[in-house]
C-alpha cells in the first residue's frame, strides 16, 4: 500500500504559501487554540523569513533555523528543538528537515517548493583495485528496454579502507567524494546506482588504459566514474503528515520519481482557495524573446568559443546584451547566467546603471522583485546523459520529461519572480513584461506554461554550428529490448570470467 502525501499544485503568485498558512491557522482553531507542532521547510532563508513574519502577524509562534549557520549546526539546532518538544512552527532548510534524525512523529511537515531528489557524485580512481572496493549488485527493477544498472551497496572492504586514512590524504578527486558515497550507501533513504557498462569497464581495468590516436595502448591513466543518488520517499516517513506545495508539481522530478511509491493527494481545502488555477491573466501582458539557439548547451558554447567553453559563454552573453540593450535601452531587469569555473561571474554589459540586477538562477520564494517587468535568463542548464539514462531506467522518466523538470521549471521559477506573479500589478501595467530566454526550447516551454504568444528570436547571428557525431537512429522497442538483453548477457559473462580469474 502506497503512503499518502498531500500536495498543493499552484502557479507562481497564486498564493500557495499564504493559503497554506491560513489553513494551518484553522487547524489550530479547530484544536481549541492549541498549537499544532509543525515544520515549514524551505529552500532559502528569504522564504523562511517570510513565513516567520507572516506567522507573527497571525500570532502563531515560529522560529527560523537559519541556513547561514551551515548544515551541521542547523541540523543540530533543529534536532534539539524537536526533541525538546517545541510546539510552534520550526522553519529550517528542506534538506535539514528531511535528513535530521529527530523526534518528529507528532509534527506536520510542510515542504514549500519541490526540491531535487537526485544528486551526482563523480569519483576519480587510480586503479581497478580501488574500483573493487565499491561493491555493487545487479538492479532488478529497471525497465526492460533500459541499459543494465548496478546498485551500490555497503562494503566492508571500503569501510576498512576509509578507516585507514584521512579523506584528504588521497588525491583531490577521490577521498572526500568516496567518503560521501559510502555514507549514502549506509543511509536507507538513499539509493546509489551506476550503469553496468561504466562500472565493468573500470573494474576490468580497461578504463585505465591510455591509447594513442591509432588505438594502441601507450600507458595508464586515472578513470572517472559517475554515481547517481536517488532520494527515497521513506525519508519523510518520520513525520506525522506531509504536505508539499509547488508550482507545476506534477512535472517535477520529485513527483515523477516518488509517485512510484507514494500516492499524492490534492489538499482541496487549500487548492480551492488559490487565486487562480492557470496563467491566462498574463497571456496578453507578456512579450517573449529568445536567443536564436535550438538548445543552449555547453557543447554549443564550446563550439562558439572555438574549443573554450568560457570564452564562448562570454561571447554569447555579450551578443545577447548588445541586442537587448538596443531593443530596451536602460530598462531595469533581473538576469542570471552560469558562473566561471573559479566561481566568479561572467560579465553582463547591461549591469548596474544600465538596468541590470544579477539574481541567482533558482530564487525560489523571492517576492521582493515582483515590481520588476523584465527578466533575462541566460544560464545553460543541461543534465548529463548518464543522469537522464538512469532516470529512465529506474523511473521511466523520458528525456523530454527530464529536460522539462530539470531545466524549464527552473526558468519558470526565475521569470516568476517578476510582475507576472502579482495579478493586481500586472493587470494595471501598460507596459508588457519582457522575458528574454536562452534558447528556442525554453521559449516554447514558457509560452505553453503562460499561454502567451510565441517567442520572437533575437536578431543575433551566431553562425552555422556544425553538427557532430553520427545521425541518431530511431530504434524500435523490440530492438532496444534485444540490445539491453545482450548487454546484460555480456555483463554477466564478464563478471563470471572475473570471478573465475580471482578464484585461480
């Protein structure tokens, strides 16, 4: 029997948080004024402080556990207040609320904004012997036409190895990362997976062989393996009840992944009170523009920069800024982009006195920018093929669904910080809200979500970008199943051969 988790699925600015606090205050009233122990977990300090201020107005005791203190201290504080029986509303970071081991059996958990239940750990190995310390078993619950997968499980060999040295003793790409991976394998609320092909290639030693341009072995090198961590819904099981509130909830990875084990039921008391159930009121108040790129990827930026991704990124930003600056000279706007490898910001030619205000790419819950009538989102957000492949193997999430959940929903949240989240203000404005997006794909997705007119490409010529690689071949489901079965057969044969060799 699936566990039931309540949900509220409302668009940006529809009053999800407001109506949820209202509903919570009514729970208290129904209980004779006795405070109902609750945790309102958020992704940002800004949203946490907003909840705290609004609870004060309602006369409901609450306490923000600031994220500025760091994860460990925040967790310690949260556990202490829970174990002491704090009866009001605790407002921590969502990951603190989920990962803390505390007495929460009497608490309502409200998760304000869907979070990402997927994490990636990349580890650099020196030899096949190091790979053998990572113990794997074959995953039996993947789709028939998916690539064969392993699940990483606790290993006494790895436990012993980690006890023998400081995690920083080994080279940078190994120690701390493998310690973190090991911690996840010992946590029942997380599942660590990797495709069989990558692991087997490293475990056999093949991945460590260095080849010349003719394919001849000329030496050895280190090898990288990428592990994917899936958070399981059992992580919320320590709470009495759970309510999730989010925009476009059914399209989030959280919803699509956890629906495998959870039945999400709409909280009709809150849902029915939202200001609106769609975004039709902004449809004729918005102008969409996008960079004339099919998909803003790191590959595109690298080609633009003639082999250097950061050079290409700066060229892209400068070109868009030049065009936007001519179209909307001096107009105030919020914008975002990726950061450099050294964590420094790229240049934005329209910053400061030219109207631009830099904002993080995921400003969930920010309400302080709703006076703004222009947003420019130029971050390249593309998850790697390994993550996409594993989401499909275990959850049946297609590449298109993953792209929407991982990328387009973030774009939607960013533009939702503007005036489009304020129904009253956007109804009174004479100017249209201008939204500039990074590529054709995100522009099409946003136009569909807002119900507005199609986006207009900016007048920029990035030149013809050559396609690389072989053309994609569309295969039938029968072909995919046959290939998956053959990969599994080869993987089992390789493992059997390795076992025989070790026995000898």
